C-alpha cells in the first residue's frame, strides 16, 4: 500500500553565519600593526524547489535547517559561505501560508 500525503507542516531555519576573527597584524620591527581579522561566511538558505518526479509530500521531514557558514581567520581570511539546502516538492502544489520568523542573534 502506497501512502499519499498532500499537506505537511514544516519548520525551516536558515543557517547561521560564521564567526568573525579578532586579530592584529604582527610583524618584526613593526610596533603597532593594524587589525587583520576576517569576517565569517554567510549561512545557507533553505529553498523550495519544484521537481516533477516528486508525487507526494511523504518524504518531507518536519524540520529543515540551513548549513552554517565557516568562521573567519587571521590575515584577512574570510570564512567560506555555506551551500544552500533545496527542499524538493511536487508540482502543482502551492504554499498557502509561508510565515517568516526572524530570531534575534
């Protein structure tokens, strides 16, 4: 028996950005070096993508979270941005209610 699911409640959270690094330039015979820490990478998004081969929402989990970005490093090295997470849904369906919740921090 094959089950068909037409409605699904899903909680989605985007990935956290990577932490920046606080560092100061250090060089011999240079007394006051400036800052040279890098910024963290951006967190990944969760994107709904229509796929014709998906017929039911049975394989959809109840919680998805984007991938976190990498931390920055010294010598102005920026962290790597995270890849996006794609959530495959069947064609012909519509998201009736998409609520964007922004959490501080």
